[in-house]
C-alpha cells in the first residue's frame, strides 16, 4: 500500500515538475549551475573509476583466457565490449547515484527542513519545477558525455594495464578493440545512460522534496535516494537490455 | 484586510486550531500571541496556504483564498511577503541574490533597475556592504533584516512574520519589531506577526489576538491587554516573576 502511495506521489510530483516554467532564463541559469555541480564536478570520479575498471577487466580477461587457442586480441575485444555494454553505463550510473543522488536529496531536503521551500512556495514559485527540473535536464544532458568519457578512459586504462604488465601487446589490444565493432552498442549504452540519469535525479529529487522533520530525516532521505535509485537502475538495466538487444 | 472564519485544523487526533475567527486590519500591525505549541504557526501557515484547513475560510479582501487552486493563488501570493522563524534565506545565494530573487522571477526589470531596488530595500533595513555575503556569514539579526528586505522587495500588500525576534538579544529584537512597524506604516501593508514576546506586544501590537490550545481566547489592543480579566491570557502575560512584580 505504501509502495503504491509513494509511486502515485512520485508521478504527481513529475506532473508538477514538467509544468511550464515561470521564467525561462531563470531556469536556464539554474540548469547551467546544475551542469557544473552535477555534471562537470563528476568528471574526476568517473575518470578514476573508469581507468581502474578498464585495467581490471583487461587483467582478469587475460588471466582467465590463458590458453594458446584463444587469440590475444580477444582481451582487447572483451575489455571494449564489457566497458561499452555494462560498465560505463550501469556501473558508472550506480556510482553517480551515490554521488549525485545523495547530493540532490540532501540539498532539497535541507531546503525543506529550513523552510526555504516554503519561502519559495509563498512567493508563488512552482517549487517542484524550479528545484528539480534543472537537475533532471542537467543530468540527462551531461551524463551521456560522462559515459562517452568513461568508455574512452576505460579502454585506455585497459590498454595501459595490458602493456605495462605485459599480458598483451599494444598492437593486439588495438586490433582487439577495433575487431567486430558494432556501433549500435554505443547507442544502447547512451540510451541506458539517459534513462539512468532521469531515474537518479527524479528519484533523489522526490526523496528530498518530501522530507519532513529535521537533519536526521535529511540523512535518511539521502540514503533512501541512493538505495531506490540503484534498485531502479538495475531493474531498468534488465528491461532495456531485453528491449534493445533482443 | 485578511479575514479568518472558523479556522479548524487537526493533525491526526490532535486538534491544533479550533474555530478561530478574526479580522486582521489593513495598515496595522496585527499580533497573534500565545505559548509555544498554541497553534500560532499553524494559523499563519493556513492563512498563506502552506497548510490546508480542515474547516473554515480565509479571505483576502473580497477573495476567498482557501478554495483557490495553485494558479489562482499565485496572483495573491505575489502580494505576500513572509519572514520565517529561521529566516529561510536561500543559503546558496548571496544577500543580493536572495533579495533579487523575486525580481528575477516575476518582473521584467533590467539588471541596473533590479540592483537599484535591491540596494533600496537593503538600505531600508539598515544593511550596508553585505551584498556579496552569504547568509552563513551573517549574524542572526542581519539574517532577519535581509529576510525582511526580501519580503518587501515587490512592495507586498501583506506581510507575515513568524516569531521575527526569536533567538535575538533584546535590543536587536526591539529593532526588528520597530522595523516591521515602520515598514507596515510606510507601505500601508496588512501585517500579521506571530510572537510570544511581550516586549513586541507592548512595542508594536496595534491589534492583538491571543490563542491557547488552538482556541482564540481574547483580542484587543496592547493598551487593553494588561487590563484584561481573561485568565489564560493573564497566565501567559504574567508567567515571569518580573512581569508579576511589575503588575503589583
């Protein structure tokens, strides 16, 4: 019952979020700010995670295919496809659910408990739209760039780990990442990223927006936003994979 | 004028407002007084539409407010300024951005006009050289004054203040009270102030409404309040030893 009520309230909130903005340029400025806070400020963590992810995938593939029957370039191919299909979209989204999601929920939740949202409401501002829409737009626009960056950096990390440990030559790896490349996989990865970005920002916005109580509740909302975002990301990962790759 | 008729509100089984009715007159500083938890804030939030009444009516002049939808309430809300207990300044914005927010959102002024208006409002509340400061860098009294500047930036017809001098030293509290009174007179606003501070009552209370346990027990002026024979009101006014000594 609680789940149904929460789902209903979530969709009602979405209805409020996607109403016509009061002043377009205020929303534009707000979106630009969010692009910095939620997008540009996430570049560092995405790069670090992607480099290590690519490196580990390469080493694991190499140590588990230590058979002369397997061509060595398959290590590069495995690294490329793992990163494009799963790691740069889903795993990075799970990490961003922790970083961006908790940031959104705690920011909006703090505004709620310190009556800043009430102050906006009194002014006649559509608070749901003003606070959450720029965050949704910013993440949906910027997260695909993060995914593309993650793919590039992840494959570079794989190449670096491969040649420095000597499990694969540079030539084999580069041949592997070019071999049997299917461009649609990039499209599939970006579609997933856009859906995950929407889930992270809207679910976290919802959790923050309906906080009641004090700072303890803000912390709980922040945790809930990460947990629910992660669960929904995994669920939609399954659904989208079946829909887009079957 | 703002008219409240039979305002009733409960949270689960707990009745916090019970048939409260009163008229808050234009151009006057109307005070709602009572102990903490008496229902003052719920009444104020119901008047501005942050809470919905279970029963009763809220009128802004000839317009019934409580039955309006979000879109129709917007036109009245643009004429409302509110000062919250904790100031509720936007902590990611500077003082200037806080005061300018309504101008950005609801006017087509150019930047220099907006800056001029912001400077005027900040000057009016005696804030100088703080335009670029963040709310976290201000003292409690300054934060309240910036919140007042933000509230009056669009020349509102109605001003609501929830415990405006809570957490302030007596001198700053009197300064905030006088500022509210002066602004009310200057802009001919209908002002409603929630407080439990008797100093405020005596300083600025042109009309005073006393609430206890969600029920309105008394209303009158600050010159009548000390002569009242309403027991709950007297218990409230003369709760402190100092007040009892002054009475005798």
